[in-house]
């Protein structure tokens, strides 16, 4: 077994990150040939809703997931909206997962279409992680007719970053030798965990690439970004000790939206909440995780933030129940100041399928 | 052995009892009818071991003897023949059966009648009599609510409770419950039995349309029904029926009165839009207005209707399986029905507003928990 370079004496891990290419949209194009070659958005409609996934043809027009479908339509007027078929996606997801399990038990699904695999000691005794990733990609292609992109490296962060480097149908390997150089050159907004807002803040601090980030002291990053600053410090040095955890379950999932123009009346707050709830609903389906607690987060124009939450008897599983609870929470808040940000999240998550609309029985 | 019989008369009798025959019986000989000839009398038996039906009819014969005849081939042959006298010739050594008609002849291979399982005889039974209309109505009103869950055998039949004042028929599948009571059918002995659904279905199908007395006898393990030329024997379900009386709420505070046909038609339309798996409809009840709605999130289908009603109680939203409601309302005849409710997770009680003579019908249905019920 090769040993990681320099001061790291532990055996080097070999981690593969696999991400299906435009998963929902590709499944739709696979099953409905008339959609092939066309810009397709799964979820939403011309008038309302949120795009859950966009085909590569649609992405060329700047359409991406979590974009409001109205905006998607404006960007790409010939886009085809299709209804999501989560049952089919879940089925394909299980197919893919069983392929992963042929190679290793250490599979950590991130969602229906994405997973980390630790193939350091794999079931097929394959020495090369690149070769393993290629075999998995081929097998996925063969069994599902879909393409996946893979990233291979020695920790989760780098594996994921590698996947994003080349898509679709990509296979990128970041070896320990390449890691530091790779990260140094990586634009800051390509870092996993650095979103639009954080990227803008980083850039305002003069951080445009991994090399810039590496110049910062850990304490300074924590001061600027809070707890996640520790993580940024680590990853800028290509360090990430997180294990591939097959039993990991997220604690919460949600969505939020910062408005270009502050909202000044309750009606527009409710309208935006309905949109955010659609996004949350999509995530519930994507992660097949259900919780009973809904939290509403509100940030006012003076940056003061409040949260209100409510726990209900039954798992929250669909848009209308999210909305119903969100509106109840809405009514508990004094809407006296303009609203800058709204967010909804569900916590206390459980992977068990909830007893949805349960038919009750007599007590005998 | 030889006998002659009208093809259509024989077919009529065979059809009346053939429903008991299963396609893949445990004992292969049960794919046959048992024919027992005693001079001018033919006794035909069909059985699935649990239930047996016996029909008797007149034939022309001087012989006596028995033979098992393949049911499907025989019925199909008779169905295809124009009405005419047909002759059966049975070779008692080879069990060959030859059927002769004006059109030609047909050879079937029968089986040894002694292999046909014995039908239990009435033994130390308790006897009573019902009119066929009362019995037919009681069966029709309850049987649809029986369970098909073999893990709860007690609920796969109709519970019959007899006492000196009345006769009560109860069926439940755990989610809904029907109690059908007649106060013109009291008996002088207390008795309660559970009769399997299949037997009651067969009985219902073979009961004559004109009112006929039906003799019922119950032994420890079997029930016997006889009317006209038909006898039916079935094994009772030897289980304890659930303590259903406790499930009937007796002080539901909220009461809805509504036209039965209007509600039924509305439910039929709305349920088209309900989720196929759950059939869930939502009733939102406010003073004098019932809002029925359904949605199928998978297909983005939704529908709602408002119905006028009389309602006394707190505003309420409650979910039900539309199929249950439709089946229940279908079995009532009252112009107006009452629905009594207490909470979205408690049983709703449906009763007809106008009672038929001597009849007391009570229907209970458990709600579907609406998942946004916070």
C-alpha cells in the first residue's frame, strides 16, 4: 500500500465521489426520447415553481436547479417543463447504490444521485482507484443508460471538488502530489461549501483562489466566517479527515432566499414562502428524509434575525403541509420591518418512510 | 348407470352451486361435481371443503349410483347445447361418463365418487328460520365491509348475534364497521357465530328472488342453510369476534345531515382526483357548508365541491377513504343521512335519517389521518 506523502503517516485513503449528470433530467430524457437534445427542466411550470433539475441543454442558457421556473423560462423560452417522477428516480438510485455496494460497504449517499465511496480496501481488490471509478461509471452506464461524473482523491473534499472539475461524464483524479497545486489554482467559488454569498464575501476580502485562502490564519477565518472558518482553513491545505460514513443522516434540510428588494408586506412574504416551500419539498424528495419540525427563519432589513418553529404530530412530507405550518408560523411574527431573507427548514430528520395519510383502525 | 335430464334444467342447478368450486383445490377431486342418483332423484354436490352446496332435482332413471363429473367441462358443454333432453351413461368400472345429445356425444372421464369428501351432517344443531329477503338484505348490507386479511380470520366473515329481541349482523375490516339489526327476527336462544364471507356470497347469489323461508341450523362447528331444493353447509369461523360495541361512539357532539345521493355523487366525482393508493378525500365542514376536496400530488390533480348541509358542531376538517364512504352510502336507501363526528382522528358514525321498517343500520368509519393535521 502506498503511503501518503510528507508528514501524514496514515495509509492514504482512496475516495471516490460519484455524481450522476443532470440526474432527474437525464432520466426523463432516457425514458422520453422526444426530450433528448432539448432543454429540459424537471419541476415547476412556466408560471410557477422551482426547477429541481435542468438538462445540459438547458444549462447552456443559464438554467440551473433551485432557479425559479419563471426565470428559467425567461432565460430559455423553448425550455420543456416536465413533472418529476420521484418513484423512478428512487428506483434508479437504488440500482446505482447496489452497484456501489459491489465495490465497498463504505458508501455514504448524499442524495439520490450522489455518494462518497471509500475504496481503500475494496471488495474487488482493485489497486487503482481511478480504474475502480471507471469500472463503476461503465457499470452505471451499462445498467441504467445514464452517465455519471466521478472524482477520485484521498479525502472527501478533494474527491467532490474533482468531480465538479469535469462534467458531464468526467473522471478527474487529484493525487496527493497534485492536491496543493490544484487547490491553489481553484477559483474560490468552485470550492465545495462556498456558495454565491460566501464567494462574494471572500472576494471582498481579496480571496479569489485557493492560494489566497491559504494565506489566511485559522483564527482570522473563524472570525470572518464563524465555525465554518475552521473547515476553510483545513481544505485550503487539502486536509479533510471526515470519514465516509455509510450511516450518516443529515440533521436538517431546507432552503432560503435573500431578496434583491426587501419585502414590505405579509402577502409578498407568503408568496415567497410558497416558492421556498416548493424547493424544500423537492429536497425532501431528493433526500428521502422526513422530519416533524419546521423552522421559519426571517432576517429583517436591519439584519436582525428571528426563527420560529413548530413540531407537528406527523412527518412533513409535501408542499401543502409545509405551507400550512409556515403560514401558522407567519402569523406568530410581528411584520413591522422590511424582510431581507426568508428560510424554511425541516429538522429531526428520519429516513423511514412516514405513514403518509394513514388510514386509522378501530382499537380492537 | 343411466339417466336422462333436461340440459337447461341441469345447467341451471349446476350454475347455482358451481361458485363454490375453486380453480386449484387442495384435493383435485373437488374440481368435480358429485352426482348421486337414486332412481328419479339426482343430488349434486359441489365443495371446497369449507363450504359445500347441494342441489336436488328430478331426473328420469331406473338406476342408483354415484359418480364425480368434471365441473368445468360439463358446464361448458351444457352451455353450448340448445335446450333438449340429454342422456348420461356412466361406466361404474372405468368412471367414464358419456353424454348423448341430439347433436352428438361427448365423453368425459369421471372419478370414483367414494373419493369425494364427505359433507358433514347436521348434528345436535340449533334451528331457526329467516325469510330469504331478510337474510339477503342482511348479507348485502354487511358483506362488503368484511376483511380479506387472513391474519385476522374473525373479521373475514359476518358475525351473527341472535337473541330474543333481535338479530344483529356485524362486519368489519378494522377500518369500517357495519351493524345491521332486525327487530323482527328474534329467537328464543342466545347464539353468536361467524360465517365466512365466501359462504355468504354464495348463499346470497343462490337465494331465490321471491320471498322463501330459509331454514338455518347451527352446530358447534358448522352452519346449515336450506331452502327450496338447495342446501348449503359451511364451516364456522372458530374465532372470537372483536369487541365491536366499544368502538361505537355514543356521544359524538358534531352532527351533519346531508342528502345521501348528493353526497354520493359528489364523492364519486371528487374521488377521481384522489390519490389512487389512498383514495383520500378531505371533508371541511362548517355551518351549512360541506367542502369536499381531493388532491393527487403525484399528478397535480385536484378537485373540490361545496355541498349544502345541516351541521351542528364545531368546524372540522377530516379525511376519509372515499371508497369506504361510497360503498356505505350505496348500501343505504334513506334520502337523508346523518354523520356524527367528534374529532379528526375518531370514528365517524353514519346512520340513515329515515329507518326502514324493523331495520336498524349503523355504519362506522375510521378517518384517514391528514398528514398536515398539526
